[in-house]
C-alpha cells in the first residue's frame, strides 16, 4: 500500500523559523577562528568563496543561478561541522546545509554519497546541549535520506536518530515537541523507517503515543510556556528551546502531527494489526474526534482508522466496536457540517465499510469482540443478563475454553483496569453458576487463585465481584 506524498523534512514553526533567520544573519568571527588555528587559511578562503557564490545565486535570476555549483563546497561545510565546537558556528553551518538540502539536489546527493561522514557530523551536533542544533541536524539527515532515495535509506541509522527524537518528545517546550514530530512525519515516509520505529525504537513510538494521550489533558502552564518561548525568541536567546524531562502539550496541531505519524505507520500491515493492541490508540482517537473542532485532525483520524480496517480488519474491528467508533462516525456524519466535502465522504465511507464487518453480529459476537480487546466494561448489556449466560454457557468451553482462558488472562494482566477486573470476576462467577464443573478449570488455569487475591483489592467494586465469584465457587463445591 503506497504512502501518499509527504513533503521531505517539512518543518514549519514560527519560533523555530524566526530563530533560523537570526542565525543566518548573525556574524561569525571566521577570521578569528583562522588566527586561533581552529580552521586553516585554505578553509577560510573556500568558506568566503562559498558565501560569495551563495550570495550571487540568491541575487541572480533562475537561468543564471543554474550555472552556480554550490555542491562542491558541501564537504567543506561538513568538515567544519566536525571540527568546530562553537554553538554559533555550528548553528550557522547547519542552517546553510539545510538550505542546500532543500534547494539544491546535487548538494543533497553529495551528502548522501558521503552518508557515513554526514551522519557522524550530524550526530555530533545532537550531542550538544542545544535543541535547535539537534533538531536541525535531524532535519538535514531526513532531508538527505528522503530526497536521495536508494542506498541512503538502506544504510541510515534510523534507530539512533529516533532515540534522540524520543528525548525531544519528552520536552516541556511545545516548539521542541512540535518540530520533533514534524521531522518524524517526514522520516516515516521511508518504509524502512516505519519498521525500525516499531521494531527497534519502540520507546520513541511509545513517546509519540504518550504525547497524544497527554494532549487530551492540558497543563495549565502550557500557554504560559509558549508565551515564554516566543519572548525568548524575540529577545535573541541562544536557542529557541532547551531539553526538559517531561511536559504536556495541548494544541490541535500537536494532536494532528502525532496521529499523522500513526497514520503513516498503519500503511504497514503488520504494524496496523498490532498498533492498537500494543498502544491502545483507538479510544484516544475517538475522544479527540468527538472533541476537536479542527477538520484536519478528524481527517487524519479517519484516514488512520480506514488503514487499520483495510490492512487488518480482523485485529482491529473488535477494538473499534468496543471503543464505539461506529457511534463516533455517526455523530461526525450527522452532527458536523464539514467545510471539506471529501472529509464528509470519507466519514460516510468508513462508516459503511465498518458496518459491513458488524452488520450481522449477534450479542455473543459483540461479547467476543469485547473480550478480545481486553477492555471489558459494564455498558454492554450481556454481562448483567442472566438469559445471556444461560443461552451461551456451552460456548464458553468451545475452542479449548477460549473464553474462560481469556477472562483469566485479563485478570492476570497488570495493565487491566479496575473496571475490567470487576467485570471479568463477574463473568467467571456466571460461568461457574451455570456450569458447576467449571470451578475445576478455574483452579487448573490459576483463575481461582487470582480471584481470591482480588478480594483484597483497593477498588470496592473489584472486591465485591471477586467475593461474589468465590462465593459461587464455594457454593457449587458445597452442593457437589
């Protein structure tokens, strides 16, 4: 399944861009570096030649600028990036290299052909305690890999870059998270990058999901932080952001960028099948779709769900039903007056496609879907219905007692919510009530012991349902 065109390393952030303009015009004491022996006289000469050529290119018309070859200076710029330690000088060099990658394909090709040297220089910049430098270095590397396809993508150490971006995504500064997500978007155009992120850089993917989930619960200081960032930029701070341990970003743009990354991942069938099971992203997207007023956020959510349904329906339909995606789509279809006609059509099409998978489901099918998701909740009418258990009790022992074993698995999982624990205890009590021999199976698979442990749970409803389940087991034992 082909990924639609995503602009390479497109980064648009007002504070980031304003700082770039300041770096571009800030004087750098190159002659002083030469006198101090930090750069050679020949390097100084070539650097001045490059700056003159660059200025001529900017002033020349399109036809004349075609005759100016800046790619010959790329090795010089990369070498200086390796040699120098001054933050000001490194920022200037990266701004220049970034411009060459964006506007000069031959220069990008030179960087790709010397990818090991380029990568080493850029990762050196990531080690500096300067967010601007690190993010600019990532942007350059992604631009090279995406612009010049082929061996560059095959050799590039995506996992190492994702480890750096993971740290950026933990920043308290909105602009750092924003730029990091945009770089991620562009990197995930590359199929190998999607596989590396999911399989080799899972902490980075988990951090993207964490940013998305935290965006639903904004910190009261978020706006104040953004204002401080803008003031720092206006005052000429040394960098538009500094790394921090943790933060909350709460803007629709951040939600859009994070979900955009997930959307790109769902073009891979194996990832689409496991993404929600591992990171529980569908319920989060349902909440955002219900609350956001931004059509582009809804559009990328619908696109992600469509991919998940098309690529791995068997794995995702149960989770979509439990998260009430059909109801969400119905609300979007009837309760929103979208300006984008294509979005309205996409919502309707997804609702129709999902309906094709759910239109003939029985109450038992719905219960199985809920059970498979692990997200048990009282909202489903089947749990409290005695008639339901009488009717379907024999099905619980089908397929090597799959239903009972799944309930036991939910009880044993440390990530199971208190509500799901209570519902699982209740369902097992119904199983024993209508199948007295079932208590032997509960003992055999360890579910009985787990239920007894839950009698001391801190959550009152869990204690109650666990007690009722144990009581049912003991009652049947006494009757036998």
